[in-house]
């Protein structure tokens, strides 16, 4: 069977160590390289249909009542587009982590461990992948290189034939990364308890409701690993891990 080249677009929500959130969400969307142009054209057409310039970046923070129909159409597009697969890790109890004991007192080591857990199960050894991560800071280069090395070594991919490269890009340049941002934003909103809060944004609740209606208990408990279209792993640290 001939291998397929996939692009994977990654983003994170509440990823900073002191951001007043006990939840972190890492997420990624995969798309066959051969289908990328069609998907981008479709997403930009949705923007155009709602009077939005194709270059306008769509993010969870921009969900509002005035644009709710646009964001609902974007979510529905993900639901019906079988070429797009999504995987996310929801980290619970982030503040309980013992970085001094387990991560050389370096939060970023743990952060990229989580990225490893996100991506390792998303990349099978029979296809090829190019991975794009949203720019976190100017110091991410060496960590990304190490992440690439560890992912490849775990698959005996010593020539980078499976995971071709991992690079940082600005999400404003990648419509699929913006879709990733929307999905992980909704998951973060749900797991931070904001979905159940009567005073929370009604428009954001409407987006989350679409996920609740479609995936139900999976949002709380995760999905089996073989669920490819929408895969969710709930990660809770063991005793200070």
C-alpha cells in the first residue's frame, strides 16, 4: 500500500505555567497534503459567504454573537469532512505537577512530553508526516528539534522517512491551525467549567454544544485510541508527576 503524506497542524490552550488555569489542552488536525488546497479553499469560501476576508484569522477568542453563524459553519465543515482527523490531550490538574522531581525543574520539558504523547499516536509508520506547531516563543527551535528526534527514534525512523520535519509557523498563515485553535478552545472552555457557568458567553456555549451533541461522554472520559476522526485523551498526573 502506497504511503500518504499528511500535514499535521498543532496548537495549545492554557499552556503557560502561571495562567490561572488548572487545565491545558494540546490539539492537532491532520490533513492529506493532496487535499490541503481543497480544504483551504472550502474554509475561505465559508469566510467569504459570511462577509469575512479570507485572510482574517479565525480563533476561539473571536467567537461572538455577531459571528456565531460563521463559527457554527466552520465546526459543521469539520464534522462532515472525512479527510480531517483531530486528536487532543486534555491535561487535568496542571498545577499539581512536580517539575523539580520529574522534569529537571523545567516546565518546558513536561510541555514537550505532552506534545510527544499527542503526536506519537497520531503518526503511524506506514505514512509520512510534516508537522506544524504554532509559534510559542523564540526559544522553541531546540525543543522542537528534540521532539522530532524522539518521535522518530520511537518509530525507528532514523532517516526521517516517516516524520519528515517539525517546524513552527504563525497560525495566521494556516487555516487548518485556526480550526485546531477553535476545537481546542472549545475543549478548554468545557473542561474549565465555563460551559456549565450561567454567566459564560452564550455564543461560545453554542459552539461547545455542537461537540456535546456529537461526542457526548467522550468529552469527559476520552475516546478509544482507534477513534481516528475525533480522538481525545484525558491525562491526569499521578501523584506529582
